[in-house]
C-alpha cells in the first residue's frame, strides 16, 4: 500500500472514531437546570424563639431563602451538628498590653469549650499581622500559639480582618467564623483600608464576624491626662487648647471604631459582644461559642444577572415564633 493510500485509510478511521464518540456523549435531560455560570451562595443563619432560646431542630423544608425578593431552592443544608472553622484575631497592641495575660487566659477558656472536630486559627495583630497557627484541631498546638503572643505598640486591625476573611477563610468549605478581639481603632494599616475589609466581608458571603469590643478608653485617657499634666506644669500656654482638641479627636476615633465593629457584624450576620471589663471577657467568648454550635448554613444557586453586583438576601422560617438572623446581602466579585 502506498503512503497516500495508508494516509487516506488512517484519516477515514479517525473520522469514523470521532463520529462514534459524538454519538456516545450523554445529553442532559431537557428539564435539568443548567448552572454553568452559577456558584453556590452559602449563608450562615441563626434562629431563636422570641424568648431568646436557640432553635436547633429545624429541618431543611422549614427554611425559605430569597435573593432580591425571589425565592430560591435550598440546595445545601448544613445542620448545627457540623464542625466549624474559627479565626481568632487577638489585638496585642500597646492599648491592651497591661491586660494581655487576662486576654490570653480568656482565649484559652474559649478553646477549652470547643468540640474535638472544630478547628481554630490564631492570628495576632499589633505593628504587623502574625499567623501563629493555620486552622487546626490540635489543642496543644493552639494553646502554644496563644502563649506565644507578645505585645506590640500599634494596631493593624484592617490588615488582620482582611487577612483572615479574604486570604485565609475564603476557600475553606463549611461553617466558618471570625472572632475579633479589639477596640476597633486602627493605627498602623498601610495597604488595607476600612472599606477594603467591609468589601471582603460582603463578597465572602459565608463568613460570620463576631467582634468582641474591649474598651481601652480609660487607659488611653489616663495616659493622655498624664501627658498634659506634664505640659501644664511646664507652663505651656497651648496646653488647655491641645488637651481639649485631643479629647475631641479621641471621641471621634472611638465613635468611628464602634461604627466599624457594628457594621462588620451586621454585614456578616454576626453580633458585637461588649467586654468593657475583663470579667466580661470569658462570658463574651462563651456566648459566641454557644451561638456557633447553633448555627445553620444554607446554600442556593443565584440567578445569572450579569449587571447586578449587589444582591439582597432574606431568610424566613415557617415555624411560628421563630426569629431569624442572617447577613442582609452580598456582592458578586467582578
């Protein structure tokens, strides 16, 4: 057989093989929904009775979820029994230095209350952000990571939140949360802004944020008064004026920090816990642990709306007297 004849035979065999392969390709049923361009949206949900008791025995069919007012099918249902992943962010800046050991002890008590299958990441932030351990269920490793926390001077709140939400937890499957222990005042973040962190929370629709607001105001004011007492003693004519200006600036900083913490919680479906006294800290951690154990996770496929980035979410429960808390929406990443 000549070279041309052999080439013709091979070409014919290849053509027949391709035709046979095409015939064998399965075709989806006409009534099967196509979700080629959809990503599952996952929403953490907390449900209580009107009296405040958690409802932990709800079934998938009792939930309804809506995006922009249109009901969607609940495609994924995570029960309260499933393990959770927590990033614990601890502020060790100069404003907390005198109370750091109490803070670490409260964090250790929080770890003691977790279930064996739960995982924790320890993140310390002061002049920089340090990941002391990635997500792990190894309790001894977590306890060593907390023990290794050392005080710094400044505070990179924004960098810490962004690192945990967007760079560490975004790709983790299942139930996940961030517990942020801080007064909310950032003094050192240079690459990440407040708006960057809120954008990350909105676009990471399945991370719930629990800020524990620790009050540092009393310590900061005491240091401020000491500074201006020294200036007054040196007969500085601008001392009173500078003192009043510093107090006004302090008021503004703490007001904005409170607004930031509450906005993070609201956008994610979490709550702000207050720990104005160190004796309040363990109780705040305890309430968060209690809620994490009673959190559902719902998932649905959103409609393919190309030009609408911001989506509204609402969740209802058919059981009478149920009070639902969930994030109010999310943003489609472009």
